[in-house]
């Protein structure tokens, strides 16, 4: 049986068809397609109370991108550029991550998901990257995933997974990792010093990337997640 990878989803007001404008559980199809192409069964995880009940059915967890994390979770006031905060999603994903770690499931954090990995270990975020680096290169155009180069630490787990230390990545974010949390190591950086990848140093199967691999052509991270999830599934 193929492993099952849960992907955290959004709760948003959505329009579709000729008549419908309703609250919906939403996830860009690229996440689903990327997980499925890697050989796993994708399962959407809506941000609802009790969603951790799904963890016993999962073999891996993908923390997807989305709106900003509540700055109160890392002890900061809300900045003027912070937007899209959803307390229910924050709570659901924090609980899912804790449950996944307790079960030894592999976890991949993408964009917001990487930031959540850091915040859950006591780390902090820069609430608006242009204020820190002085340019908008990490989110150049509205709704467009432009690319920029990233350098990966040579002997890191991230480099071993990716198979290289230099790459161009699809990006779309306006927040970034500031202070690293407990047992969190930065493993990749943009040219301006923005942290682009992290690892948990005390947990082998946890990686986070600030970019959006689902919007690119390199399946490596999804292959890694699926392979690790498959190893756990074989033990069930």
C-alpha cells in the first residue's frame, strides 16, 4: 500500500461556477499533484478542531503555505503588513505538528509551514521581509512565483536530500525566519541572507523550505517525504 501524506489546507471564502460563493476547504492543486506524483496518497487536512484524529491514519505530514502566523505565538505585536492570520489554522497545525513528532512521522514544511516549524520551537519571524533586506525580491509580482538563487549548507541534511548546494527556487513570501528556535538549524540562504531552509537537529525526519517546491520542476523534496513516509507505513 502506498503511504498516506496529510497536507494542511486553508479555510477560505471561495467563488466557483456561476453561482457559488461559500466558505471552503482549499488547497492549490500543485501540492496534491506533487505528493501523488511522488507515489503517496495525498489527504487534505482542514483546519478544524479534532483534526489530530487523522494522524493515526497518516504516514507523513506536509505543512503547506498560506497566510501569516499570529505574531502573538512568538511574542510579537502584529505588524502593519501582517495579513491572513487565522487562529483556527494556527491551532490545528501546531497540534498536527506536535502529534506528528510524537508519532515519529516525517514532516516537510513549505513557506508558512517552514515558519511554523520554527515558531513551534520558540523561534521568531520577520513580519515583512522588505523592511529587513530592502527589496521585494522574495515576492516580486502579485500571484506570480518568480525565482531566485539559494545556497545550501554543504554537509547539511537538506543538501543530502536535494543532492546539490546551489539552486534556483520558486518563491512567494513576505515573512521570514528571524531568531531560530530550540534545536533548529538554518541550512540554506538567499543572497541577501534570508533563511531559506531549516532542519530540526534532534529529529531526523523534519525539513522546512521557505520556497515553493510544488511550483517548480524538482520533485526531490516530495520524493524524500514519500520515501520516509513509506518506511513508516511498512512498519504498520
